C-alpha cells in the first residue's frame, strides 16, 4: 500500500517551534515532489510549502516565509517541515502530500497532488 504518515504536531506556545515529519511507505519518494498543506476549521486547504524531488526547488506561502523550512531526506523516505516563531494563526491540521513530478519543480496547489497523509494537529496557544 502507498501511504504517507505525518507526525510531530501538538500544543505549543506562541513563539515556539515544532518539526513535522512525513514518512512514506509502499513507495520511495525519489520521483515525487512533496507539499505541505494546512486546514483550519471553516477554512479551505492552504498551501504552506513544497519541495522538488531532490530538494533543489523550495517554495513557501508568504505567511510562513522566513519562519518555516522544508527539507527532505530521500534515503530515509522522509520530508520535514521545521516551524519556528509560531503564532495563533498557524493553528491547523497539517497534511503532507505527494505527486509524481519532473525534477527541479514543485507547486503548492492542492488539486495537483495525488497522495495524502492523515494529517497532524498543530495548536498554538498559551
């Protein structure tokens, strides 16, 4: 089975940090671009960041640029999202997603992704 599993979410204070992980099973990530998305209650799914097959291209939403960092370790079949200086507006369920792609390109459009994880909750609160 092809599967993506997120982990690392939880409760954190404003200004704090979390690192999310996305581990693939049933396939290797080498031929896939990966995106991170988030969805808060009553809102649509928002693109947060994406990374190309070998990590050569990375994109970020304006709202997280300078605070979040996406990375990947294909040998571990894992993608990470380091989140620093978190604020209340970052609270959401975070999803990772994968799509087959040519090298050197990634997009942050949810409808372009074919495989999705179950999501992990991030809550930023005092």
